[in-house]
């Protein structure tokens, strides 16, 4: 069974930094796109950033210049460095990965809470 697992998150003050990590484990043949999404209370889940196995990285306009996504293909991990945090960044952050085992599937982590105080 394939399962992305997030770590990191927690509480930060406005202007501070946090780092999120996600590791995918299981019988993985390959991973195409990896990314981070977030969901604030009362809002829909939204894209934060995605990184393909090759090609252009995509960021939400709201995080451009503040967040950086990276991945380690050898370790099947993806990270999100979040700088200059704002209270509006408060949300549950979810790791997402398009993973091929015996078939290609879209997998979600269980989420990690990020809270930014003003």
C-alpha cells in the first residue's frame, strides 16, 4: 500500500518560517507529479505548489516568492519551505503525489496543521 506521510508544520509567528516534508513509501515504480495543497476552515482545498518529475514548477500566486517546493527523487520525498508566513497561510497542508505502482494513482497524505499567529 502506498501512503504519503507528512511531517513538520506547527505554530509560527507572522514573518516566520516553517518547513514541511512528505515521504511516499510502498511498492513504488515511479512518481510523476508531487505537490502541496491546503485547506483553511470553511474554504475549499487549494493548490499551493506542484513539482513534476521534470518540467516547470507551479506556485499559487499567493505564495510566490515566499514558498519553495523541492523534491528528492531517490528518496521519494517532497518538501515545502515556507518563509515570510502570514496569518492567511493558516490551514491544514496536504501532500499529494501521482504514483505508479501496478497502475497510476493519485494519493493524499493525512494532512498537517500550520498555524500562523499575527
